[in-house]
């Protein structure tokens, strides 16, 4: 499911115009990214938790050239689904 399909389904179920639903979804995504960028976790009860974890710098190899490179340390986004979500996805 992509964003357009999500917006259409939410608009159909709620009766709100697609433009309003799209605005709310855009704000939700932006606020989630903003919170993660500032180091905060985003917990949505009954859905799951978004958080960041630090990935250490490490060596890697470019397979085509066999050249060894160093990948810099960086943050990764992690999502842990709530038990109710996991039960439905089984």
C-alpha cells in the first residue's frame, strides 16, 4: 500500500476529504521524522515504537573492485511492533 492508497482508504472510512487526510498524514510523518532526528522515540500505543540506534563505523568491501572502504557511524531507524500488531500479522 502506498501513501495515495492509504489516504483514499482513510478518507473513505472516515468521510473526511482526501486533502485533509493527506495533510494530517503528512504532518504525522514529518513530526515523526523530526522527533527521531532529535533523538526522541515515537510511541504509538497499540501500533509500535519508532526509535533510533547508533550503527558503529565498520569496514566494508566493494564487490566489483574488491576495494575496502570504511562506512561512517550513523543512526538507523528501528521499529518495534506492538503485540497486537504482531498477533494480526502472524
